[in-house]
């Protein structure tokens, strides 16, 4: 099953819904998806008593008015939606928990969520979904730049999850025309390098060469498409890997970051990686795809259902 067969779009009735739907449209129209779910979850679909007493004409079900509003918004920003098998769900409950349960029940391959911009980071509900959803999660920021040339950045740490992320690039490329991709590995100069007798500049050159060689070998062994560019990225002593990814994404003008989730062990599947977490908390206005191996994470969720 592919990454874009069953798409789950989480709407929250905020201004983030418009850029979210515009971005989702790029994947929905080109994916040949089997099913697309648009979902809005609200803690209560009942109007407060104070409101209904003062405005008795507002007694119509709140879910119906929300459905009408969202249906109009979906048709406005995804014009071809009537030609696609889709369903709009308005649910009552705790947003994060309800969405996670629905994603599992609907066997979704990917969840598309909105992401705050302008330094506000990503909300706790969205981060909880990113951590616990049993499938990949794509964050679309408020301030998307649609005129960008399609280009994906894939951070590589030479793990199996990095290999998984690379393999997803091949599928995404089949849906996005002329997608270019760049695999990057962040490295830093270790403390005490001076004891080697090498200068700082010499150590940068040596370690950059090692990183480049490992990157090229890793990409060639992971996927058939060897047109992916590779680039070692030097990060400073006080910088994190997320900082290196952030500055490279900006300088290379990419329009998506694809990062593998540590879902290959029981505990790792329940925790969002620190690098992904820091990127989500940043003000970066670039879509972030957190890739998860759906079969492995579903196995863990099914285990919980049995105990």
C-alpha cells in the first residue's frame, strides 16, 4: 500500500484550513487515492445554554452548520473533489485522541495537518497526533510559497528510518512532476580535534569528505533513483541537527522536508524524535513530512488493543 492511497485531512475550523486544503489539493489530485477523509473534531457540538436561551433560532444542530461551511471550503480549494471518493466527518470528542482513533480505524496512510507559522510553532494537539498516529504525518504551514520549484530535503543519519524516508521520495516523485531531491547529513567537528595535529579547516575538509562518501553510498544502496543530490552540512558546536536542517532548507529553497520517524522499536514509535520535534516547534514555513512505517506502527497499536 502506498503513502497516498488513503488520505486523512484534519481540519480545525481556523485560518490554517485554507493553506492546508490548498496544499492537500496538490497531493489529492495527483495521487489516485482510494479514499480521502476530511475530518473536524470539536470537544462539544452543543451550544451553551446561555446562547440558546438568548438566541432560540440558533437551535439547529451545530454539526450541520459546521459541515456546510467545511464542505463549501473543501469545494472551493479542491475543485475536483467530486470526482474523488471522499467523506467529510464531523466528530465530537477530544481532538487528538479522536483523530488518532479515526486514523487507525480508517486505515489511513497519511494525515495532513496545519502548522502555525511566525514563530508560534506547532500546537500540542498536532504534536500529539504526530507522535501517536500509526501512519505518516504531513504538516502544511500557514505561509506556504506556492511558486517554489518542487524540491525535497531528506535528512540522513544512515539508519533504517532514513532509508524508509528515501524510498518515500520515489513515490512522492511519481505524483509531483519534476520533483528534485537532496539528501543531507549533518556533521560537526569534535572537541579536542587540535590533538590530531590538524587545523580546524583541515578537519572540516576531512570530515566533509567522509560524510559525502557515506551519503553517496547510502543513497545508492537504498534506492534505484540515483539522481538524488547529496550534501554534507557542517553544524557548529552550539547548533543542533534541526538547526542544520533548518538553515539548509532555507538556503536550498526546498518546498518539503521528509524525515523518518523512529518507529522501529516499541518505545520509539510512541515518541516523536527530537529533531522532528524541534523542526515542528520552529517558525519554518516549509511542509514537513514525518514518515512512519504504517505496518510496524499498526502492529504496536493492535498489540495494545488486545491487552
